C-alpha cells in the first residue's frame, strides 16, 4: 500500500510541475479544431 501511495504522490508531483507542458499543446489543438469547425460552417463543401 505504501508503494501505491508513493507512486501516486510522485505522479501528482510530476503533473504539478509539468501542467503547462500539457496545457499549451492542448489549448493549441483545441483552437485548431475550433477553427476547422468554424471554417467548415462558413465554407461548406459542395
């Protein structure tokens, strides 16, 4: 049980230190998908 708890705390520490490395690409990907969706609404395929 101690091993699981230590592993969880280690994972939480890694995510706490690197949250911005996950957030920035996710934000860019979301913006690209939103732009593609709005573009498909503005210029529908024939």
